[in-house]
């Protein structure tokens, strides 16, 4: 005699369903909720372990008021109820069941409470759903939002939080607690509506850590009861926002307003109906369609004109069908675009995450060494904030590959031709992804501040864009015109000439000024020239110069020139000049120039930094050893410059100059300070971006050569530091309005 599996619970017909024929719901012992047709549900309802199939057929026929054959009951049992794990096996044992495992599902769940503990903890909060409480809270929340966003603002709160790290940690802690309180809202709303919430815990959703509450039992509620359960978490976020705004207003701690801002961000994110956030469940319960993702396939097929009236497409009510179709049309392209962007950006994201973890680890070590454990704790959180999403992203991509392969293999069973085509398509797809991720000189570079981050910039490394104009063609192109020059037009045209390089060798010099001379002896020069579309050119020159002549006129030069589309030229030159003994003439020169010429979406960055120090005599052996160690550190930093943010270079070089001075100040050799003014020059063009393969780096990092050491008095060293930054296009770029080769 057929019998139900242990733990199977008959929930009943789904109330407020969007289906023409409302499904009935059944929950297995593992918590999986299944939708059954009314007839299947009736058969399962009549199976109680005491009836045989003939008696079950009679009971179902009486309930349905029609004749049900015994063969029909046996077919429904064998083809549907047994495979779904709802009945015991023929030998009386429990079936082996497996829960649905969709891609966009929370992973690595860890329960923090039992179902009974959840009900005890959240039941007292049910009073917050009384209309006498809900209306004042929502009104206060609206006032708080208007006051913060339109009147007070968040500038003072942000300043106060970052000025006091403990307040910043408090903001983080309260925000974390409020995320758990959000789940209390779901559970309390379910309890208030008459459902029994299950366990509460945490897991990983997509690439983010997240809390969760099992409110599967809310399917037995009415549509309004399910919606109240869905919105209960957002309502509790509103309560936190009102309370924190009140505390900030009473205590004067503006940093509390940042917690209000985090609540607003969390609420907006939760309302996005693309993935399984609260907005997704609100849409599902409002339309009466429990699993929206299961409707993607049937909805897409129904968009074909000849399949609009298929039975599979007509199971939904007209209003629900319109809403679900609109959702599918919007969500599917967004999900595909997101997957494509994730695949293309993956190498850069991994490189950025690795660099971020390295930087946070270094700052953690410095904070711990200095005894600043508050700052060290912040850096630990920073490491986790970078590492967890990065690991989640890798896991998500691995699961996506496995699911694609498994789905293709199962769907093409017993169809060798289709299986061959599917396997060939997947192999081609995986090969394209491997090509996009294959390590090379630039693919895993950290993302830089000057990059745009558009999909086009991500695609450029795969297929660099050709120039918009070719030799012999006519057309229009973007040109740079000096700000004080009149724009050309049909009445006053300006002739533009394009020089087309021919043959191999180095690119032609396309700039309207002579190429800088090669550096002379004891001079240092970094020259980065970008003329290929999508290229990134770095040139780094570091030198330590010992000068003992009567005249010291060493030159330190950095030149960055760009004339291309979507490219970057970065030149960094760093020179330390140690003048040993008396020199009658000391005129070191520090020069930098950055020029964008006929450049579209490009960056030119030049930084020249120089330090000149006069010593009465050669340093002793101990000082030379210390200087050697410092310079080795500087040389290592020079090698890493292509992967570092440009904004940090000036401060880093100033720190190294200070370390050199500190070493020399402890030396034996009296002297007087040299005079030096580091002059960084930054000239980005509008809409700066970089893309394309990186050019080979030309890094020259001479190591200091020790001179014979003599003991003497300590030197007096006081270099000046007055950097100048010029973020405008270089005036030497001549107007070039209309380009016609």
C-alpha cells in the first residue's frame, strides 16, 4: 500500500495564485516546497498507508466527482510522486531526495538558531506590525530621509567618522547588526501573519556574505501575508534608520547618520528584483508566481509568434503573464550582460583584489607594529571585505561552468548529434574564456583611477579598435583645439595634415616639437611615448649620482607624450645627487613635461623628483651599507610602479627622499643642504582611459657605488619639497580641428 514519505506536509492550495489553475503546495522533510497540480495533490492526500491503489482511485474519484481509473493512479504515483520523493519506496524505506540547486542560490549556509529558537526570539517583535506602530514609524522614516538627503547631508558625518576610527568601527558594527535585525523583521512578520519561521543563519549569496531566515512556511499565507513577510525586513531597516537618526540628533554624533545612509543603501539593494533579494520575492508574491526563474524558459519560447498560444504559455492569468513577460524581457539581458562583464573584467578584478590585499596587509603590519590596534582591526576588515567577494566571484564562475556542462549533457541524452554540437559550442566558449584570461603583461594589471571601466574598455584588449580614419579616406575625427583659439568652421577652415608612418622600426615622431635629447653622463631621463591605440607605455628611471667635480649640473627629466586613442604614457624619473666635497657651481635641473597631442581618451603622466645633498666628505662604511639597503628598497619600488596608482607616486618618492636624508644625517661628514624642487606634472585629456596591451617597461635603477669612507662630522641636510601639479592639457598641443588624410 502506498505511503507518504516521512516529514511530507500538505500545505494546500496556494492563495492569491497567478496561475489560471492554482497549484497546491507540498513541503518535504528537507524543506523543499513543491507545486503539484490539483489532481496530483488529491492523490497524495488520499495516500495514507492504509489504502491500496483501487481504494485511492475511488477516494480521488469521489473527491473530484469523476471516475478515476486504477491505472491512472498507478501512473501518477510511478511517474510523479515517487520521483519527487513524496512516497516511501516499495520496501518501505525513505526515498533519497535532493533539493533543487539553482545557480542563484545561497551557498555555505550555517544555521545560528533552531526553528523553535527563531520563533521565541522574534515573537516579541510582532507588536511592531500593529497599525498603531507602523504608521508613525513610516511617517518618521519619510521625515528622516527628507531631512538627511535634502537638508543635513552626510559630509559632516563622513568627516567625523573618518576623524575618529572608533566611530567608523561603530558604524560598521551597527550596520552588521542591522543586517541581522533585517532578518528578524521577516521572521516576526511571518509569525504575526500566522506562519512558523524556520532557522536563521548566514551564508554566501552570489559573491557577498548574507544573513537568511527560512520563511518557507509563509506559502500557506494569503497574498497580503506573504507580502508582509517579504517587506518585514525592509520595515525593520526603517526602524533602525529612525532610531539612529534620533540618537544622532540627541547626542550630536553626526556619524550616526552614516548608519541611516547604510540602511537606505541596503533597502534600495534589497528592492532590486533581478536576483533573489526582497524585491524578487515581493514581485513573485504580488503576481502569485512562486519561482520567477522557472518561468524564463517558457516565457522566452512564448515570445515566438507561432508559440504565443502554447498551453505552457497560457497557464498564467493575463495580468500575471504581462508582468512576468516584462520581467523576463528586462532581466535576461541584464543577467547576460552582467555575466559577460564579469568574465571580461575577471583578470583585472583579480589583480586589483590581490594588490588591495597586499596593501591592506602592509598597513596592518605597520599598525600592529605601532600599537595602533584600532587601525589594525580596520585593515583586517578591509582584507576580509576584499577577499570574500573575490573568492565568491571565483566560486560563482566555477559553478556557472559546471552547470552549463551538466545541463548540456543531460538535455542531449540519447541525441548524439545534438550532444556533439552542444559539446563543441561549450568547448569553443571555454576556449574564448581561456583566451580572455590567459596571463600576459597587462591582463592582470590592477584597475587604475584614471580608467573609465566601461564595457568597451574591457573588450579592447581582446579586439583593439582600429583608427576611425585610414589613409586615403575622408571623414571626421576628434581633435584638440587650444582654449583661446577660435573654432574653425565652413567659413574659416583649417588645413590638417596626418603623417602616416611607413615601414617598420620605431613609430614616427608625430609631435609638433623636437624629440628630447638623449641624457648625458650623470643625467637621468624617463621618456614614455604612446602612439599605438590602446597601448600603455611606462618608462621608469631611478639613479643615484655621486658628484665630486667643481661644477655639478646633473639633469633629471621625465617626459610623457601620447598621441593615439585610448592609450596612456607614464614617465617617472627619480634622481638622488650626492655632492662630495666643495663645488663652486651647483645647478641641478629637474624637468618634467606631459603632452597629449591629437589624443582621444588618453592619459599622459610625467613625474620628475630630485634630491641634491652636499657632503663634506665620503660617508663611512656603516652609512654606505645603510644607504645600499635603502636604495635596494627604492629599486624594488621602481620595478612595481607600473602596477601602482599614479596618485601615490609623489608621496612615495618623498618618503624615500626622507629615508635617504635620515641615513645621511647619521653619517660622519659635515655639509650643507642642496636645493631641490620636485616638479610632478599631470596632464590628462578629458574622459581619460587606458586599454590595450602594455608596452615593455624600460626601468633603469642604478645601485649606489660605495666610495672610500672617511669619518667626519654629521652633515646638515635640508632639501626643499614644493611639488607643482598641472592637470590641464599641455599648451604645446597645436589646434587640429578637422583631420582629412
